[in-house]
C-alpha cells in the first residue's frame, strides 16, 4: 500500500534527490505538509542524522554529519506532486456523543487529536472519516486543519465494525476494507458499539484470545490498524489494556 511518503519519495528521486532534512516527526507528515503547500524546500548544503530510511531515500533531522541538498521549511519553495486517494477508510462514528459527560467529551476529543496524529504518521486525513458528527467535531476539524470528511450522516457503504463484544476475531487488517470505530470514551460502562446502529459485519480485536486485554483507547486501536497495514504482525502491535 502506497502512502503520502511513497509519492513524495518517488517525486524527489525523479528530481535527482536521495534525501531531505526536516524538523517533522515523520516523513509521512512531511509529505502531507509539502503536498498541501504548508511547507516548501530549500536547496543548499545541509547536514543531519538519519531519522528514517525509505528504500534508497533518507529522511534526516537534527544535528549530524550526513549531507543532503534539501531542507524542508515553511519559507521554502513549494513543490507539486500527486497523491491519489487510497483505502482503507477508518470511520469514527460519534452517534453516542450526547451520552457522554463533559469530562468524557474532553477525553474523546483528546483521543481524536491523538488519532489524527497517528493517521498523519502512517496514512493521511482522507483515510479518516468523522460521521454522525456533532457541531463540536465540526469545530474540531477547523481547529486541527483536518481535511478528511466530516459528516452529520451515518457512514454508507461496506465496512467492518470493530466491536469488542463481537464473536468473530479480526486476524489481519486489509487495505481494501473499511473499518468503523465507535467514538466512545465510557467511564461507567454504559455505552456499547452495538448501539451505533450498523447492520454490518462485526469483529473484535483480541490479545491472548480476549478483547478485554486490548486497550480501548481509540488512538491505540488506530495505530494498531496502521502498523498492521504497514506490515507489522497484528499480535505485536495490538495495544494492551492497562486496567
């Protein structure tokens, strides 16, 4: 599965560059910002340390002795390259928003912030959809410069609902399959993913055969999906509950 960083690397290699330095936490996030024109590149003589290696391409950061001709910065020259839309869609459904307490709503927004950071490190905003969205999530999208889909409607299409109470266990995430996650932070065990109202297949994520051992934090689940899609074994990336 190709993600934004792959299209950036392809473009820069075609321009004769085999490395770039930036202060971004990941090459994928850098690719998104360069694509959107939020950053540009300066050509010169720069040095740094290896942060990531994507095949023959290097992403550098900080002090170091590795040389590069490119440095990514907000004041650099904008570049143009294409990134087509790609699956999967990870859909967060906020149907249960009104049942949350004020504190739970705050935690849910915080977990959504972390989720967006994960998405931008592995995929990009267009892989994340916010559905059954309350006004607060529309405001969240503006505040975070989220450019994925935000809809007041339910998701319409084929997908698997990730439900800890589902009888069927998910063994591997598939880039051709969409996944629905409940936008739920429940401190008193009163809300259920089954209440989202989807007549779709349901599967649970488990550790040692038990869904109760898996962290219920949305950003942890999304990171497991992304890392599994990137090729890491699911049993090694499934987040363990701390409770």
